[in-house]
C-alpha cells in the first residue's frame, strides 16, 4: 500500500498546505466515505454539509472554503482537478515488466520500441510498429501495418484492424475494436452491394477508448479522432467521422457515419447522432438525446420526454399523437373568439 | 438425445401428474410448435386457444386448467417456473471435462479448486483463485488477483480485470468485460485529467452477465452487483453503481456511474439511467425509457413517445417544440372566456 | 497500389464510357475529395454543384447527367451501385494465404474445406466444419459443432457458440458473439430461474455482421437471420428473432426476443424493438425510434422528439407531462364556445 506525507503531496502538486505536513496519506475517499488516512476534496457546494463531518485526514478545497475544513487542508484553484492528480499517486504500478511473452505471436517484420510489453497470446501481424514503453495486453490482436505511439496501454483482447494508427499516451480498454469495416452498402433494388472500406482510422495523442467501443475505418478517407478525446464504453463511431480535440463521448453513444464533431463537445450517455451532421465546438448533448440536425451554436441540446408513471405516460403519448390536431383546434378557437370580440 | 419418462419428470419436480407416467419426453416446445414427445406449458391465458390444438405429449398447467389439457398434464402452481426447471433436465452436458488445456497460460501463483476447467489459450494471471468446478472458456483472460467462486461458467473470451471478485454459480458470456476503468476525468479548462480508478468490482452469487456487457471498476470503492442479478447482453454499468439483489437488466441498457438500483427492479431493454440517481426496490422501467430523476416508489415508469407514421410524427414534433406556447395560449383563452362569462 | 485503365473498369462493369479509355484510375474519392487518378460518382442531385469542380479523373453518373461531367464519364443506371462494384476492384488482397497457423488449436474432428485459413491462436472445437476458402481470424473461437459455409470471412476474436450454422459469403467482424444464451428466466417470486436455451442460431448466405454485435441462440427453436441481411456494429438480436432476407439493421439497434422482421426492412441506428412484435416487409424505422406495436404496412415509422435547446426542451417536457390535461381543457373550451354559439 502506498503512503505519502501530506507535505510531499502538497509540494508535488504545488498546492498550499494548511495543517500538518507529516500527516500520512494512504488513500482517497469522498467526504462521506473517507477514513482516517484518506484525502478527499470539495468541488461542489452541495456537498458542503458533508465537509464538517468528514473523517478524512485532509481535504482539497478552494481558498474560500479553507476556513470550513475541520482537518488539514490543501488549497487548489480546481479541487477536483487536483484530486485527479493526487489519484495518480495512488495508481497501482503498471503490473507488467517490459518484454514479449513467450506465447505471443509476433511477426518478424514488427518493430518494437524500448520497454515495450507484449502480453500472453497477443498476435502482432506484419509491419506493425509499437513505440517505446507501450504495453499490449494478453490476447490483443494488431493487424498488418498498425502504428502505435509511445506510452500507450492497450488492455487485454483489444482488436486493431490493419493500418490503424494511434498516437502516444493512448489507453484502449478490452474488447474495443478499431478499424472494422464501415457500414457501407449500395442497394441495387434487390440486394445490398458492399462498398469496400478503403480508408483507415487515425487516433491522436492522449485519447482514451472504453471497453467494447467500436470505431470504424473510413470508406475512402480516414476516420479521425483528434488529441485528448475521451470515449467511454460501448460507443459506436461510424466510418469517416471526425471527432474534434478534447471532446468527451459518454457510454453507449451511437454516432453515425460522416458526423463531424467539434472541439470540447460533450455527448451524454446513450445519445445518438444522425450521419453527415456537424456539431460546432462546445456543444453539449444530454443523455439519451438524438441529434437530428446540425448544431452551429455552442450550448446544451436535448430531446426526449421526462420520465413519468406509466399510466400518466400512456395518456400523454396518446395526446402526443393528437398534438397537431390539438394545436389546430386551439388556433380555431382563438380565431373564433377574436371574431366574437370584434363582433361585439 | 436425452429422454425421460413423464413420471420421472413429475417426481423430480414434485408435480402432480394426470396421465401416463411412462410417456417418454424427449424435448421442449411451445404449445404451437411442440411435436409428439415434447413437453410444453401454459402460463398465459392468451395462449389458451393453442392448448386444445397442441401436439405436445404433456403440458404443464395450473390446477384450474387441468381439464382443458388434451393430453398428459403436469399440475404446477407456476407453470412457467416449472418449465424452467424442466428445461434444465434437457440442457446439454457441460462439454468440458476438468483440466487445464495445454495451450492455456496459467501463472504459478494461481489457485485452482477441484474440477476446474481452463480452456485453450486462456490467460490466468498472478494470484488468481478459481473455486471448485468452475469453467473458464477458451481465450478468456483473468487479471491479477481475480477471485472466481465455485461452479461458475465463464464462456469464451471473457475479460476480468485485476482484483475483480465474483461469487458462486455465476455465468458470464463471451466478450463481457468486468473491471475496466470507470469513465472519470476532471476537466482543467483545457484537457481532461484522468482520475485513477482504484476500486474494483464485486459480484455476488447466482449472477448472469450477458455477452458484450461491460461493468466498470469503482473510482474509490467497488462497483457492486448483488446476488441473483440477471444482466442481458451489451449492458453498460458505470463505476460505483450498486445493483440490488435479484434485479433484472435487459439488453443494451446504459447505467451511468454511481447509480443505486434497488432489489427486484426491472430495467427494460435499451433503457437508460442518469448517474447518481436511486431507484427504490421493485421499480420497473419500460423499454428505451430514460430515468432522469430518482424514483422512490415501486411501479412502472416510462418516457418517450409512441411510434407513429413519419409524416404524422414530423407534425407532432413541430407541435412538441411549440408545446409551451400552446399551453400558454390555452390559458389565455380560458382567462378570456372566464372574463366573458363574468361580464355577461 | 492498384491501377486500372478506365476502359477496363468500363468493360468489367459493363458501363458506357465517354472519354479516354487509357486514363489510369488508381483510387476512389468523393466529388469533393477526389484527386487526379481517382474515380468518383454522382448519385444525389444535391451534390451536383460539386460535379463541375471535381478533380476526379472519371465520374460515374446517370445518362441524364452525362453532359455535366467535366472529365471522363461512366454511364450507369445506378451510379452508387456501380461505384460499390468499382470499390471492390480496389479492395486489398486478402492478406491471408490458406493454411492453419501453428498456434491455432484445431480439434481432430474438425473438417476444413480447400483453401481455408485459420489465424494465430484461433480455437476450433470438436466437429466444426468450415467450407472452402473461408478465413478464420486470429483468436476467433468456434464452438463444438459449428458449421461455416464457403468463402466466409470471420475477422479476429469472433465467438461462435456451439452448433451455430452460417451460410456462404458471410462476413463477421471482430468481437461479434453469435449463439450466446438468450435472456430467459422464470421468476418464482423470489428469484429468477434460468430457462435453458436449447436452440441455436441459423444465418443464411451473404450476411454481414458488425463488430461487437450479439445474436442470441433460441430458447427452443433457432434464431434465424435470412440471406443478404446486413447488420452493423453493436446490434443486439434477442433469442428466437427472425430477420427477413435483405433487411438492414444499423448500429446499436436493440431487438428484443421473438421479434419477426420482414424482408427489405431498414432499422435505423440505435432504434429498438419490443419483443414478440412483427414488422411487415419494407418497413423502415428511423434512428433512435422504438417500435412498440407491430407494423403491418410498409412505410417509415418514428418516435421521439426533435432536438431542442435545453431551456426550451425543459419547458416542453413539463408541458408534455400536462398534455392530457391540456387536451381536456381544450375540449372544455370548445364545448363552452359551442354552447355560447347555440345560445346566441
């Protein structure tokens, strides 16, 4: 178990410490769950009540809340960001040493940087290049001509199809599939004729890809995911999409082909986006909403209805289906009353 | 092919038999599809018409329907539950004998109970413990320190990340991923800083996990799935969720982080739940509905609109976007007419 | 890099050429992105403006647009279909030669046709039959008794459970799981009792299955996917579904058990379908719509609301929940005004 004196944490993160620099910190916790020896944080005023009762041995807060901390305090401009940095001090050591497991199948033409780890039963096909200190998990398959940058971590059982290129410091979780064929068919009146998917996938630096996520290769040009994009589990990104830098795509989101998403966008969980649409920079889409028109202004967009008890909901959806008639009848009444008024 | 005299089925399940105990039963069928030699069941009155015409050699019914069965009958309080038990008599033998396949990669520090099977190309990392009679499918990867109870079945190509613990009699289908990092980042104004996911996943006894389902490890504490929970395919369960015992989560459901779901809940297919919300025990959510507020009373909840022909729907959604204005105009008319009435 | 004289492309596809038969074509492009040496197409009048400015060396168009092409033209009745056929000329050679990789685990009882390829670390269990020229990717697992037809391509890390049968010319992308147990349980009042899933999955010829898609085995009879069906990524098809020939199912669609889908249907991305419902031939469902009633007439069907700015949307959903009351109040006003009119 790791342990750091609080003073060391403060100096590593360049935060002001109010309290005991020798206090040993052994773990992290929320204000409500933390025990003695844990460090916690306050980033949301709605948890202020929990601050006075916390058992944490130190709390990261903004300057303005410093007086309210009942224990040691670290002062940060962005307490949640500081907590993220602290969490990295407590991450487990990478469990893998460098080296190629004896059971891995690595083609002769593969180029491996220094410190690369290749796990058991991984399959690395011809002409793959893997940068320094990257780690390839057990059972992962890298197709012909794949390029992986430095300091990447591909967990167990990832699949990268041929010619996929990923940058440095990219994490890809298990069962993600990058570079499968885009869904392109031309219907000739009787059957669907496959359009060969001749592009690839290009992924920038500092990208995270969640478990079970699929990112298809382009039909002609590449599918592109820019630097710093964070993608959660079970997301589908269709062929020829372009995801702008630092955008965040939450779990189970479905993005159809050729969508263009700006920088610093956030797509909420299980949201959807119709193909060939564009989002401006800074657009946020709420959970389970469908983007069915391009969005040119930043802001938050939603669709759907709120949850209701099923009996009320059944009445509401009957009325939803009558909505056009309701609106017309209202208009008729307004005309009639307006005429009455004038007649009087 | 298996075959049982009907009398043996009756005595194994402790059901009353009306008819021929020597009738050989070789399989199962619905009332409409069953052939001679099959056993069927009636649990839903709407299928009563099919009962008189069935070709089944025996039908499981409630006492009150016994007279309507045109062939041998087994009397059960819950015919569908009895049918589930009968189905287990016809399940294929586990196709696997105990033993470790020569191609499996098993670390020296692994502890295997009696009767354990490890399939071809499976990878079992350091300090894993697997209980008696559990079966690990081909290509499955168990990370460092994983604990698997007794009589579990992990199918081919499952991934359990380090330190995941599962109880006994747990079934996990192919390409499920348990214990990948939760989706936690702190945004510092320019980029997303990863919050290390230091918790694990704890799964109780008698849990089923469907193919392609992902259950993320907790940020600080564990993600928890209690006993008897049944999870279908392609479900996403975010970090720090807590799923109460015997709840049922249908396919493609997306549950964001830190959601708390009570006992005996049912989440319909492709439903969604926003993070940090709670469901009371016994809540049911209908297919493709979004839970966007906590629910404190049992009952069924829904969202969305019913399906419509696209031309009608396009008119309705225009009106949906005018709904607030429609409601205000209606209120104005009501005031006007009320004023008229009073004036008269 | 492949290259063909335009005249050869014209004659292979049986298209009329207007222009230079010796022009070398080296790749494909959209009208906007194509470079010299590329062939492009016009199938949608809305791209007509791009035609005059294209850098492509040849464009496939309908007869009526021939005069508008500023370079070489190929005349086709269905330009997009012709483009699909051309794309196949530029597909990379199958990267795999016939043969069984030394690391593959192939049971003695397996039957392999001529020209079959089995990739590294694939696991082929007892009694599997694989037809001529089929290719099984690295790490793919075929369970006991699986049948694969001729000229199939299973990419890396596909899982087919026991007894699944697929036809010829079927493509299955990575991490697809075919034949996992359907989600069948009988609730006895305290816990869910598993109903053994004793059927299998039957897939016809010329079917495509996307990455991460799951198709469950039937409870009693087989789940069936007919010829020519195209299924995108992360689709879930429940047990005992029947998908009619040449239907198209876009990404992330969730189809509950026992659904019957006709021929030539199109289910849009992330759409859903409640179990036990039927779709007639030729039904189209728009993106993210839920089918909650059977549909007996061809046409397009939708559900949901259009996207809105979040502030407007919040007002609209409050009104949605008041819709029944709004409709009743409108009716009351209509009655009142009608009475007034009669009174006058």
